[in-house]
């Protein structure tokens, strides 16, 4: 991360909270992992999805928003392919700030999540990065075969909408 990127992030109220995440994702990890960085990030994304098993495409989109990966939008499902767009300020900033921003973590997470949601094997690829418009297009490829990895979480990760309240929460409100 150079000084210009740092200054852009620290002076932007929506981006400064992501400064540490960016330092690790697009500076430290690529240096440590070298030429294997994208492949390892992809499998790390799959691992995260195994531990945070989602039930629906809507949950997947919400998860991306809440964990500040960007805005994930399902564009189209046709045959054995699902087309996604990843956009938002964090995506646009990463595309312009770094020479080789890594969206393979997100790609792996999408693939594994689709595998669980549809109960069929899935892999995902980054199809296009549009730096000028600030988005990434991804495609999930589905196989008719059932998953056989057996490493899934035993329960669904429940997405909480910010306006939902937990009836079991005894925290006093002011």
C-alpha cells in the first residue's frame, strides 16, 4: 500500500474502517503467498463458506454487504451458469488502488455457497474486471453432480438484518 492509497482510504469515512483489511488483503498476503496468492485465496473463500453455510442467494448477497466484500448482485441464471456482479465503493477503490486486487476469496466463497444452496458441485471464475466502472463480473459453473466434500458446517449461518431484534437479548436499551 503506497502513500496515495493510504491517504485515499484514511480520508474517506466509508473506507477508513477497511484500512486494516486492505493492508492484509492486497499488500501483505500477496507478498507472503507470491504466485500462489490467487489460488490460496480462492480455497480460503471456499473454507469460509464451509464455516458460514448460507441458505439462499439473498443471504449470500446480504453476507457480502455486511462483511464489506462489496455489493453482490445475481445478474442471471442460465443453464449450468450463474452470473454475478460484485460492485460498490470497496470494489471500485481496490480496482483502482492496486495493480492486482484479489477477488478470488469472494469467488471461492460464491462457489462454495452456490454448491450448498443448490446441492450440486460448483466452481466460480472471475470473468471481467472493469476498473473504469468499478465492478467485477463472476460466473459460477454448476455440475449436475452432488457435492462429496463432506466438510460443510453442521448448521446454517443465520443472517441477521440490522433492524431485527433478538427476543432473547436481555441487553438494556437506553
